[in-house]
């Protein structure tokens, strides 16, 4: 007899758009049910500035998804990102006292011990991502269950965020009358939707280019080596165009979307585009090359920053699966080409995978985060015994 469908929902609270995706979990398979998207309000430079406005956006986006899916949502998995997120390495030590086989509980306890780090004020741990284990001084053990040792050390990457910002986001969702199942770093959710196990084993990075921040996560095997937020974002591209072509911000955004390219030579650079002028002045013209030169310079700078982060963890020239670009900023023409040129590795857009009846209109980098959040919600439904910190351990085991 088929299992009763269960509802899984993810909520992507972006500075530009608020997106909700609802999936149905049927007999172990995921099927699209509905989605909702509304323009975001209540954010200022990536930080929550007006909780009531954010709550209204949450309510509108979820209700739109509920109307399409013809179901009611009680709880969601919520994405967390922005400049307040950072990562660091830590180590948890578990002394057995005598040699004995390592159990899964031992591994989990050693990982939990890594939480005992001194954090700055207004900082909290969002995720624990085990990298590998050291057994009696023998390092590099990815899955030591059954191995014999007397001292187990867990090498862990910790994702940290602002406690105040985190609580403000959760409160905004609660005020909309929805419970929060889990909060998740957004590029990790993207990886959950668009990166398979073989990709991770060969090395891959996810670059989530949002309106006010670019979030980065790097995988090597099943281990998260780096989770970080970069200062350059899609907003910088638009502001550069506004200054470079002397136009208003909204006009710069339109020119960027309609005619822009992150790399010269991929479009007809010598063609002319109409540049809006202030009221009372005649429209002007500029070559497409002028626009693309502005965008190319900023795109190159962004991926140089990504490359610098890869160098710090020794993953430059080692990403055999390259980089996946997510977020609305990834939709700028030529971004994958620029990433390949600067990082010298393959690049592609992060497209959600593994969901039945998924609409073509959502097969976009802009929806990869919401898809991953909904997929993780489905996983929680099938693993109710999983503890609050499980995403870190499951991140390494990621089966």
C-alpha cells in the first residue's frame, strides 16, 4: 500500500526575492507540488531591517505556494546567508581510556566536542561539518567506524553566524505562523539540490551570488573544507553600471539584465544600446562594449576573491568538478565563462535535480537554494530521530 504523501517545504529569504517551494514525498520519491515568489521587502544591505515587512513577504510567498499545491504548510526549512556567516576549523577530542572499536555514537560525540570553542559576542554555531578523524595520531580517516583506537579526534569545519540576525529571521517566520524545522547555510542547501556524491568526491565549489552577498562552500570528498560569505554581490554589478553609464539604479539593473555580459567577446560588443536619461533630457546611446567592460571588471574581481579562498585551503587547481553558480546573480550572461577563465576549472549553473514534475521555469540557479531547502525538509521527515546538529555529521556521510 503506498505511503501517505508528506509535505516538505523550503523558504529562501533573499534580499531581492522571497521564494517558497513545496514538495510531496511519495514512496521515497520527491514530486513538485507548488511554488511562490514575491519581491522581498524589509532588508537593508543584506540585513533584516523591518521584521514586519519580512513577515509579510514570508506569508505571501508561502500562501502562493500553498495555493498552487493545494496543501497547508506547518513548518519549513529556512535558508541563512549574508555577510554575518563565516567558517573556521575546530577539533573535538574523545579519550576512550583503552583501545576499542569506534562506534557511530563515538564519532558523533567527538564531533559535538568540537563545539566547545570560544565565540565572539553575538556569534552562534549554525552547522558542524566533519572533515575527517584522527585515530591515535593517524590522521585522514573519513569513516573510522569499527577501527580500534584509544583516542579519537574529529576535525570539523564550523559555520558561524550572527545570533541576533539568526533569531530575527526565525522570528519573522514565526510571526507568519509557520514553524522552522531547520536553518541551513544557503550554498549548502544549493549543493543538496544540485551536487551529487560523485561531484563532491572529485571536488566542487558552490558560489551563491545573491543581491547583497556571495556565499561560498567548498567540498572535497564528503568533507566541507570552507564555508564563507564574500562581500562582492550582484548589487555591486548594478551600482557599477549606474555610476559608469550615469543612470539611475533601476535603469542600471534593467540594462544589466537585458544587454549585459560578464565577459567581452560573447556578444555583439559594437552594437549600440539606448541609455535612459533624466526627465527633460533626450535619451543617449552607448556601445554594448562600454556596458560589458564595466560588468567584466566586477565579475573578474569576484572570481579572483573566490580563487583566493581556494588557495587558502589548497583547493586551487583541484576542483575537478569545478564551480556551480547559484542565485540570481549567476543568471548574468557570461558568468560561467568568466569563472572558467579566472579559476581555470569547469563552471556551470546550479540546476535543481531529482524532483519529479519540476517546472521548466524553475530550472534556474535562482531556484536552486529553495529546492535544496525543500529537499532537506523531506529528509528530516524521513529521519525524525536526527538531532539538531545532525546536518554536520550527515554532511560528511551525505548518503
